[in-house]
């Protein structure tokens, strides 16, 4: 589907009162990549999965980067605004509860989710972020009030693409904005190991009771 400004997939909830998962893929993936993760994290949830609109040598991304590990922060800000507009339009178009939207992102998608949390407070009430970095490099932390927002962060000690220190910095920034952050560190690299998925399922069940 290509309306609402983003190519995307929408799967309605199959369980009454289930949340909506906003699935944000990593670099080079697409709107189908995280559907299985969404089903695993929250069976019966509605799945809203857009495709990043930035093309990096044929690979879909959520925002531009100047080189590996260095983000174009002006583009991060602009793209977060675009995504926020899409989420608002999609919740209206599909008759979804805006308060139930939970972002689930991997790598570049997790970075985009983190930027959206910080730049558009009130849009997302929960987020599960895998292999995420602090997205607003070199910028002052926005005066965002994330009171009541629940965030799960999973990061690998051997991740050469997203250093563990970046995930720790993001966790601290979110806490400074009053979000409740659960940090899970694993010994692996840039991926989503079974233990991280297990911890994320436990976190999701505990925060959606």
C-alpha cells in the first residue's frame, strides 16, 4: 500500500483491545521484514509497517547518514516529522487507538523510533528498540516530557556497527526525559538474539497489562 505518504503494510488486530505495533525496519530491509517479530512480540496486535523513504545506494533507510556511524541530524529531524505525520494519519485512517501505538525498531529503524520519541513526545507510549544509537548526535537534548513512556533497549557488547556506549547514552537521554527504560545488554553483535527477544516479550507483557 502506498497511500498516507509511505509504502506500508497494515495488518488489523485479531485480538480485542490489542495494541498497534509500529514496525521500523533496519537498513536495506522493507515493510515486510519485521512482521514476524511483531507477531512474536505481541500475538494478535495490529501491525503497521512502513518502508523508509531514503534510498542509500538501493537500500531503504529512515534518514541519511554522512558516513558509517555519522548521521545527518537535520535529516533525522525532518524524517521524524514525516513519520509522526504518517502515524497520525494511519491511526485515523485505520481507526486505531493512538494511545496504544508501540514502536518496534531494529538498527536504523530503532534510531528513527528513538528520534520520534524525543522530538514528538506524546505520539508513542511504548518502544522496543534493538541495536539502537542516540540519534541526535551533537544536538542538545530536546525538552521532551516522556513521563509514563516505557522503553525496552537491547544492545550487544560485540556490536561493531552500533557501539554499546551509544545504546547506554540513548538510555540515559530517555531517562533524563522521564521515560522508564529497561536496558538489556547481551554479549552478541548487531542482531536480535533469542535472549533479547525473550526479554522483550516479557517487557511487553508487563507493560501492556
